[in-house]
């Protein structure tokens, strides 16, 4: 896609002449389309339904806790794998919510967001050439994450309307070279929530092929229509072969804080902590102090949040439906995948270009969630973690379609 300055949305695969200083590993990776869409949204003053971050305020109690921590001079490095009060609060929350006993001393690594959590886990636990199973469509980052590690990727398709997988296809994706499967449920971009039965199938294959499950559980509390989140780490045989990645970003509406955590058995955590230490040393100390407050919030915080997101989901579905998109109703997370075939565009990138430049709404082209861009050519992702006014403004603008 070309912007007004003719800069391509997706960088071409060829290696430009000036690239001789760049490492081979970065040559395989394109710039994030999600983050680029946010830049384009700003440039065109579009309503940003592209990158998944709230435009409403973070909870007052967390902002106060962060301010107080800075005033109290919690301003120097925390322990590299996380401040003790924050790790204790994380452990207590997993115990309370899922009955999972996590040792804060040896099984938690606090990181700079789940983006770092995923990357350090892959760097710490995979070797170049290892096979990694990924459900597709997948959150854009897993592509570059695995490419930067030199992994061989095996994609397993999620099928609408419920974005479920074919068990035979999943089995065929596993081999003796499989090191890990990446799971994201509730899932971005589809809103899928894996059933207990699906998780049991994945758990059984992990054990049969001696593979790890690396799970991105960042939308664990954003669930609709009675859907339940089950951490695969809870399942028989999975406690010590699961790496659970999560963060404060989505649950507490603080995506800019960059505070996340990785839970894993002590031996795996030891490697993860090494990579984390040399990559970032640690996450922001005062924000970890506020994190301890966040993870101690009572259960009704999560219930209220899920209720509010349900209303936002229903609003965006109504908006999109009323202007001619065919949508799949998400059961979790805060994105909707929409089919654009009724609009007659050759592909998602051209459609999104028209949307951001002429209609004034930014979305993410579906191709960014597939290995083969053609598979997402009639799909677009909208995020709805936005104020009602923002969603209503999008409704007004989308009528131009
Ligand atoms: N998870 C968000 C999305 O999919 C964005 C995360 C990010 O940009 N770091 O839009």
C-alpha cells in the first residue's frame, strides 16, 4: 500500500542496496503493519480502530499508585526478574484465580510487556531450526518473533465462524523436531477462545512430542457470552512444559507501561531470566509497584471490565453490520475480523488504504495475520477497545462506504 509519500505499507521482500550493514535476521522481517497503521491514522486524522490500545483513561487507583511510587523514590532498578512485591502479587493472583501455585522466587520473570515476554521465551528456549507450531490467523508479532529466532514455522488454520482447528491438521503439524506450540486464547485477531477439549488435544500432543506450550494470555479477562479462560498450564502434564506470558497492558488499560510477566518452571525461568537481563535489565520499577496494586484488585474489577467490553463489542458489531461488513462474533479479546468481499476491492491493503485516507477510519489489513498474504486478502481487523464516542464517530464515518 502506498501512502501520500509512496512509502509501501508492507516492505518489499527484496534486499535494498543500502542493506549491506543489516543482519540477515532482520532482512527476513517486515515492519509491523499494526504499528504503521497507527502512524497512518495520525497522519490522516482517522479514528484509530487499528492498533489495540484503549483511548479511555487507565484506572485512577493505578495512576495514583504509580505517582506515589515515584514520589516514594522507587526510581532505581528493581531486581532484574521483578520486584518482590509485584512477583508476590502475581503469584497470589494466579493462586486465587486459577488455583495455580507459582513460586515467586523461581518461576516468575517480570518483563517489559508480553512482547518482550514472548521474545525472551523463544530466545531462551529454541534453537535455529526448531519447529514451532502457530495457529493462523495469528497475532502479527509471532511471525517476526519466530523468524528472528531462526525457527521453522508450522501453521495450523483456525476456521470461522468459531475459529476452531482441525485436529488432524494439528497432529500433522507436530513432529519430533517440534520445540513449541504458540497459543493465544482469547485470541488476537479472531476473538477465538479455545475450549477445554481443544486445549486437551494440544496438551496431549505437547506430551507425545515432548514439546513446550508458549501461551500468550493477555486477553484472559476479556471474555464474552459466558466463555471461560483455561490456562493450559493447569492441565495434567502441562505444569512444567508451559511458558505463560501475560502483561498488565490489556487487563488494566496501560499498554504504554510495558510491564508483563513470564511464568515457567524454575529450569526454564533460569534461561528466560538470563535473556531478559541482558536485553532490558528490567521493567520500570515504579510501574511494578503500581502493578502490585493492580494484581490485588478485587474480582469485581474484572467482571465490570468484561461487561463494559461486551457493550463495546455489541456496538462495533452493530456499526460494522450496518455498513455491510460480514463479521464473526468474537468470544474474547477486543478485535473483530470482518469480511470485505461485499465491497469489491481486489485486496485488504487497497481497502484499508481507502478506509484510512478517504473514510477516516484505520483498521488492520487481514493479510498481516497470515503467512501467505493472499489468505487474508478479503479480511480486515477492527479493534474496539475504545470510548463509545470513538465507536460512534467510526459509525458516522463508515457510512461513507
Ligand atoms: N496487541 C495489539 C494489537 O494487536 C498491539 C500491540 C502492539 O502494538 N504492541 O493491535
